[in-house]
């Protein structure tokens, strides 16, 4: 039994112009002939199944649900995915179960971002099949992040010398050390961070009188809207590849982004991207962050 709805981020993996009737047929096909299948017991001891089918390299559709007494798959929900290529962070992850379904989010505290990073957990079976399934904090060595983008644009890079880049790296490292110290209760570190933020704010205010904000801010990573795993980002393109959805023949860009000193993939439909991606340019857009615990 397949009850379909149009997922907002289907377009990112090459289903930009798909109709609801077409989606119904595709989900049925995935249920009948998946590329991957996993089964385990959910958090309440019931049977839990995931069916996946790739539509291009490392991306596709995942269906989650159960089998009824007639051995028919009953879908609870589905989602588009892309399996990230790069370990983005190695900090422990807090696992949060959504209240209305067997679906999970991960939360990790990486000082490089300056905020708690919340992402949709792709590989829940890794946790449910491990000895860490009953823990609120899990640690498998790292998280591979990937973002599905609903829209985006390509921007020119900022012109920085090697000396300026080196100085920026040094300042960022010192700031991360201060943040770590402040979180452990160091009042002097907290005071220094506060003064630095005030100075930065003052400098930006002066520069904004004559400059555009995108010539001042090299990268940013911040929450977007009320959903906690959606973000607005601006990051450097350090690599990219193009793939074609074999079901729709739509072109999909997979960008490797460096943002706030964290690397992750961003997937976007060519129809939703303004400009041509090139290494050295920047990507600006809105993403739904996913992650795989490795």
C-alpha cells in the first residue's frame, strides 16, 4: 500500500517536474524492486523496514514502513536522499526521535559552526542494529553530511591573498579555542569573545555603508525558517560533479562545499541553480541537511 505526497526536496535529486500520479508509480516500483532492503525492530519492538532505490550515483528514494499479514509493504513515509562522500564532523551525536513516526534527527555540537547542528538521520538502522540503540548520545567515529537544495545561486569568490587566508585561519582557530574554554566555564574567555563580537559588529556596520554584505562575509551557516534541520548557507565550492536521474533524465549537480570550515555535499537540480558551478566560486542557497553516521 503506497500513499504518496509530494516531498519538497524531490526536485533536488532530479524529480523537478514530476506529477503526483507519476510519483505514485515510482514509489510502487521501489516497493516492488528495491536496490537495498533492511529490516529490524523499531524503538517499540515492532518490525521496521526500509527499501531504497538509487536514481543516480549515491542518490535516490527511501521508503520506510512495515509488511502486513499478506506480505504487502505498507509505507509509513518516504524521503529523497544523497549519501555524503566526506566525513564532516567527528563529534558525538545526540539522537532525537520524532514523536509521530519512527524517524530520527541527529544533533551535534561542533564549535566551528557556532550553533548546534541538527540534521535528518538517514541511517537509523546503523543505530537500531548496534549496541548503542538505547543511548541518547552515540559515537560511530564521524558524520557524513549532505544537503538537498530547493534553490541556489553561484557567486564569484572573494579576492583574498594567501597571507589573508592564513591570518583568517589563525583567528578562527583561536576563536574556536576560546569558545571551547567558555563552554567549560572560563569567564575570561567568555568576556574576550563578547568584546570581539562587539568589535566585529562595529566594523561590519561601518563597511556596510560602502560595501555589499557578500563582499564582507565569505561564508555563513545559519538556520532557515522554523524547521530545525533547514539551513541557509554560503560556502566555497571545492569540487563538483554532474549526474543524470535515470528515471527523469534531469541533470543534478553535486557540489562539495566548504562552509565555516566544515565540508559537506550539496545536491541541487540544474533547473534550480542560477549560474554555473566552478571550483573557487561560491554557492548560496537553502538546504535540508541530512547525515549518515559512519
